[in-house]
């Protein structure tokens, strides 16, 4: 039988371990870097980038906690194997998403405004290329319709949030599997500690990087940001798969 002091120490250790696990695990680039890349490419505000990363974090947290609590019923080994399977699937989907996103940006052709709004050129020009919208006043009225491509459907951030969110944190499984022996309060505190730490870390990293990055002059990213961000996301997924393999 645990002593009163021991009963208090156990949950406290689990909570501390959950916070540490969340902070370290969330530093892995596949959790936040894709949102930074796409956010900078589309010139998102820090708040918009934080929103999409927060949505992904909520999916990630819910899935991780559900998998951990399921481990109490089906066993830690089974839950861990399922979690690793989803991690690999998430890595593959990141690669596929990044390549598809880069290919879409490439097929729009020519120069396009940030966010893929539309391609245009000056009347009488074979293909005037301009990096900044203030350099081409009034040319929107003489846009070459043959070069205009449909704007993105707006679903790319949703897909990215889902792909990253469905990558559970298997490191938290042992903590959640162990917490029931200390009672319902320990389960609750461990889960909340992990959830809050993960959410704040993911959102904070993305907001800071995008908010700070918008102040930098990055002509290459301004010209070809969406294709670069797609290739970057694919690279993040590939590196993750290599390290996990």
C-alpha cells in the first residue's frame, strides 16, 4: 500500500514527466515547421498561423490521449505499435502533401502573388516578372487571362493540420498507462499537463516563427514561396521517416 506521501509523489512525477515529454516532443520539426513554411509562403499573420497549428495540436493531443488511455485496456505494447504505425503514415502523408503542394505551385506557371491569388503580366509584355505588387500599379486591369489560375481551395491548411495531428506522441503512453494506479485524479492531471504543454508549445513556436519571419526581407521566398514550402514540408516528412526507420 502506498503511503500518503508516496501517493502524492507518484502523480507529481507523472505530471512533471508529461510536461517534459510534451515540451521535448513538440520541438521535433514535423510538429511545427510545416506551418511556418506555409505561413511564410502565404504571408499569413502570426495569429492565422497559430490558429491552424492550434487546430492540429488539438487533433494531435486528442489522438495521443485516446491512444494512451486505450493502452490501459489493450496493453501498452499494442497501443505503442498502433501509435508507431500512425507516425509512419503521417510521415508518408507529409512527403506526399509537400510534393503535391510544390507541384501545384509549379503548374500555376510564371510569377504569382503570395498565396497563389493570380498570375498576370503587363499589356504588351511577353511576361513581365515583378517581385512586389507595388512595382506594377494598375496592371490588374490588363491581366492576361490565359495566365490566370484558380486560387487555392483553402483546404490545404486543413489537410496539413490533419496530417500532423494524426501523428500521436507514443512517448506519453507509458505515463498514461501508469496513471490509473494513482486514481482518476492522476489520470486527469497527467492528461491536462500533457495537453496544455503541447498546445502552448506548438502554437507558440509557430506564432513566433511566422510573426518574426514576416519582418525579414526574403525575395526568393516571396517569389517562389509556395513551391519552396511544399518541398520543405516533403523534406521534413522524409527526414522524420528516416529517423524513425
